[in-house]
C-alpha cells in the first residue's frame, strides 16, 4: 500500500525505496553495499551519526524486515527513506517506471 504523500518528491522517494526494497529481498548481498556506503559517506559526519547508528543496527536484520521498515507508513519509515544508504542504483528504465507511478498516483 503506497504511503500517502502530499508532494511529488515524497512520492518519488517512496517509489525509489520500493525498488531498493525489492532488490534487497531479491539479492540480500546488497546489504553489504549499504554498509560500505555508510562507512564511506556517513560514518565520519557527526551530523549524520544518529542515522548511521540507526542504519547500522537495521542492516543486522533480515532483508525482509529491512524492506518492510523502509516502506512502512510511519515516521520511522519516512526517516529511513530520507536517510537510506545506496544499495542499488536504479536503471533509467526503473526510474522512468517510478516516475510513471508517481504521475498516475498524483493525477
């Protein structure tokens, strides 16, 4: 069930998170890519420490739980979508499909 979003950016963020969640379930080894991203880009930034810790703990969980929490219609789900590490870089086709879903939903 899509998260109710009131602007195109939040809706697009959700759609891209759906892609990442599906990829994590399909290929759990991508969790390691998320860890590497956190180490390279988030760990050393003091302003991002709470998100680093949040994600580091979450990445210890099974991929299905990570995906479920990432897509949850909750404050935590929104925070996770806004701070998620890069697990997978969506192809242009995946991005185009996400844009189409946003347009259909907001029309």
